[in-house]
C-alpha cells in the first residue's frame, strides 16, 4: 500500500508521488501520515517535511515555510506558502 502525497506552492505543483510515509511540521507538533490515516486538516509551521519512499528508506527532506496540510481519502496534500529550493 502507498500514500498519495502532493506538495503544492502558489506557483506550482512541486511533487505528486506514491510514498510510504510523510512527516509534516504541524503547528501543534510534527505528525506522520501513512496510507489509511484518518481525515484531518492542520496549519503547518516553517520546517522540514520528511518523505519516506519505503519503510526502510532514509527520508528525503524538503524545507517549507508555512501553509496547510490536508489528509483525506485520496492521501496527503501539503499547501506550502514557500519551499526552500
């Protein structure tokens, strides 16, 4: 099973992928999302999104600045104000 993950900024779709898990820097603390997670929304703070391609893989780190995260039946969408490229 895989989690559908999208990272979007106001300028473009940065990433759209099937991944194992994503850890997001939520405003209330970091949270991890796996396939089948309960639906919710959260504001996010500046920090690192960690993307795990598989259970044993080292995470890919993407630095973001602010935004929102939504988990629904389709997967996880992170709407970041800005990413550090």
